[in-house]
C-alpha cells in the first residue's frame, strides 16, 4: 500500500482509473479478490446493482487480471 500512496502523491489527479487499478496488478490474488469484493459491497450499498456499476467492476476486474466469469463468481 505505501507504493500506491507514493504513486498517488506523485501523480495525483492525473491518474486514470486504469492506471490506479494497474497499481494493484502486482498484488497477491487474494488481495485483488478482497479489493473486488469491497468494490462490489460499495456497488450494492443501495441494494441495487446498476448497469454502470457492473461495467465499472468489469473494467477494474479486467485490469486486475480477472475474467468476467471470475468477476461474476466473486459477487
């Protein structure tokens, strides 16, 4: 996590969502699954899984190296 914080301090607002997610690509698979699980919890906070939320999770999951089948299994 310190590398992520240092990266964000260096590049801040200019970081794209893909670049931010790519930071996590070197993390252990269990940590990536935990990240996806937390993102899904936030998406479901209003008890509705909207299409835009699903699209965002698919993009982030893809950047993290998950197939759509793996992403669906995490939900």
